[in-house]
C-alpha cells in the first residue's frame, strides 16, 4: 500500500513541477521498478529466518534417516 501511495505522490509532484508526460511515464516506470526490487529485498530479509529454519529441519531429518538405497523390485525395469 505504501508503494502505491509513493507512486501516486510521485506522479502528482511531477505534474505540479511541469515535467512532460513522457518524462512522467519514464520516471514512474523507474520508480516502480526500484520500489518493487526494494520490496522483494525487504521480503527476503523478513522471510530469511524461516527459510533457514526449513533448511535446518530438512538437514536434520536427512541426517537422522541416513542415505537412501535404491529399490530394485520385480515391478521396476532396468533398461541397460
């Protein structure tokens, strides 16, 4: 929501200062791209502890289970 308010305020300030419509569109595209990248970076840092917890949980579960051995039964065909 904050990003949308930023873009609208940016658009209005450019209109007030007398910038051309092409300049306004270019500035809006650049500002939107920067705000999108900043939002993704903030979201990554916000979710980083949960991602690290998930990686640690998978690592611990795989360490407890040990390596898997391939199962060869009658129902599996080997083509070699």
